[in-house]
């Protein structure tokens, strides 16, 4: 993606966060990114887990340079703003985060997220002071780049299973907002009351909510009513694709029949869609 295209995508991405509510679906390769744009979505976000699984790796095990190449591929595949799932910034200390954020911005993305998860089961989150300094370092790296990509700060309290996740997330997200994050995100908060509390705590900055499984309580309309600005699905679309693949492959292996192939997307439709991009 050239600099003018990136500047346009960044401007579009900031505008989407100003009002209303939008869905930010998560492709895991160029083809899924192109198809999501075809469906009319206004922006996309990568999924570290979805990409890792496609590489035969567990989440968080993709090396930094391979992830940067992946981000470059997704940003080049679509004219839509792309938010990078940049995990913990591939570094513990703020200086390392800043250096890697600089490299991430250079891939052409319109936004990136930094989480406070350490990957260490014994100490699953960085100390709050260090976590906040890491966001401040990411902010400075973005500002120094002169490319104002959207910085999303994530608190992983729910994902790592901490008790009192709401209070931990609320306190950290407020600190991250004050440190320069443009958007705040606490993956796996699901209760409407808790979502509303986080929306209020970080206001006027926008809150992203993850919806990774069916929920009668969390439709787009309901989340918009709660004040949520951005909705993502994480690795859920990838998992749906894996589910269909596993079901069909298992049927062939175990029964020698091919009925599951009846749910396949039409070859001609996909071939024609991707053929128009040449």
C-alpha cells in the first residue's frame, strides 16, 4: 500500500470511530479480506489466531517478521482500513514495543492493537504501570511516524480468566486512554451491564467489543444501544471455516462419503470475484 492510500485508509478509519457503530470482521488471508470487502464491510482487522492456525501454529507463536509480512499482504489486498492484531507488540519493554510499532505502521495498516497479556501463565498481565508505559511508547512511536494510525489498547483480564475482571479492565482501560490510546478493548466482556460500564468509563473514546459466539444479548443493534462504537469477531470466522473443513474431512475419512461437500461455496463465484482483481 502506498503512502497516499494508507493516509486515506487512516482517515477513513478515524472517521468510522467518531459516531455510530461498525463491525470490524477478521480475515486471515488475502482472499478472505477481499471477500469481506466484497460484502460491503467498511474496515477489517487481522486475527493473530486465525493466521497462526493457517500456518500450523498456535496463537502467539508466529514470529514478528512473518506477522509483519502478513499485515503487509492484508493491507495490500484491500482498499479498506485494516487494523493489525499486533499481540503484545512482540516485546516486553516499552522501547521494544515502540520499535515494533514503527515497523507495524510501515506495513500500510490503518490501526493496530497492543495488549497487556504477557503470555506467562504465572503472571498473565503486565504490571499496570508497565502496561500503561507500553501504550505510551506505542503512542509516541505512532506520533513520530507522522502516520496517525488508530491505536487500540487491550486489557486481557477476561481472556486470562482473572477474578474481578471488570474492575481490573475498567481501571486499566482508563489509564490506557490517558496514555494516548484512541480506542479501548477488553476481549470477552459479554454482560450488557459490564459493557455499558466500560463504555461510560472510557468515554468519549470508543470501545471495541468482541463477539466470538452466538449471543441473544449481543446483536449489532443492542451493542450500538449500549454505546459501543466498534465490534470485532476475532478468530471466530476462521474457526467457522475450520469447523466446516473438519466436518467434511472427517466424513470422508470415517465414512467414505462426500455429503458434506454440498455446503461448498460455488467455485465459479469465487473464481469470478478474484478474477476481476487482475
